[in-house]
């Protein structure tokens, strides 16, 4: 129980305010509510889920964030989505394929390559944190990039904006944490391993 409390504290404390930058206002607002979104979803997940799913969640959230960006991040990774709150207290999916690509400007492109729900976008360093801004979409869609979406874009359930905090905890483990995703859940974690 002490370990779970420490994990909750780590998750809640990582939600400092973010400068708006080139994020859409709604996405910046979701990041501003990171603490509340994470805390509420995590409490629900821990109180009403199967022990094996709670163990997977605990593992995904374990480890202290390290330097997020270096060339070893690039390449193929396994990724597993965990949906907290919303339709169910906690849903843990099987592994899919994801890829990081180092870009000339020093940012990293990220893409979830398999599964019915995908995402692609860019991770940049902002205000002391690695932030992902991208587009979530169903596998049969080919949406515009985040920066190219119309100013008045709203989610239609098949395409939506995604924003997340990225943390790398070792050369072979990382996580993307999505506060208040547009569909199905209250908080998503994409656990990355290689």
C-alpha cells in the first residue's frame, strides 16, 4: 500500500503548469488539469480492478523519470495502452508496436503503428517537461498532422487531438500519460518497453 501511495504522489506531483506554446487551448487546458485527471482516474482504477491489471498499472508507473531525450530513444518499441476511468475502472490492453524517430530539430516523432486506435505526433521539451502533441485516430483514418488541423477542429470520435506527458524511466522503459483523453476514459497511459 505504501508503494501505491508513493506512485500516486509521484503521478500527482508531476503535473506542473505548462506554457501554452503552440498547443491548442483545449489541449493546454487538459495538461493544466493533469493532477486532477490523474488522481481521480488512478483512485478509481485501484479501487475496482482485477489484481493483475493493478499490478500492470503499478509497474507502468514505477521508476523515476530520467533524461527523456537522447539518440537511444529512436527506434521500435512495444507499447501497451491502459485506460483508467470512464467506461471501466481499468482496462489493460495487449502489446502493440510503436516507433520513435529523431527529427533534425532535436524533437522526437512518435507513432503507435498497430491496433485499432493509433496516435502520431511530436514530443518536445517545454517548461522542464517532455510533452507529446499529436493526433489520435482509428486505423482506417489518415488524419492531418496536429499542426495542420483546422483551427475549429473538434473530435468526431474517429480523429481527435492527443496531448500527454512523456517520461523515460530507463533505456528500455518509458510512458506517455494522457490526461482527459477525448474518448472512452478519464486518463490513459501508454507503457513503452523494449
